[in-house]
C-alpha cells in the first residue's frame, strides 16, 4: 500500500535565537513512499537541538543529521523542531 509523507516544519524562535534547518531528503512535499519506514537527512547549526515528532535527533559536530522514522499506511505527518 502507498504511504504518503507530509512534512510539517515548525521553526521555533526564542527572542534572537533562530534555527537554520535544511532538509535534503526527502526533497518533495508531499512524497509517496511504499515502505515501512523512511528517513530524514539534513543539516542545522551544530549547537541546535532537533526533534522529529518529539523524538530527539542526534546532530553531529558539523551540523549534519539523519534520522529513520516509522510510517503507517495513509498520511504521515512529521513535526520537525
């Protein structure tokens, strides 16, 4: 069955602090994936904390990250903060 990935990006701002976030995969929004899971690849500031749907994501010293996420049949929404 087809699974649809809907990417919802929420950029949080705390006074003068702004997150710089780039998602390089998946590039399209929405995207159809026929799999039990997918992943996000991107970069942010090395000092930023990052979560996907409330799950902490490891940000490497150069700011790069990759995170596998499970999918369910139908639409899947992800909040990246």
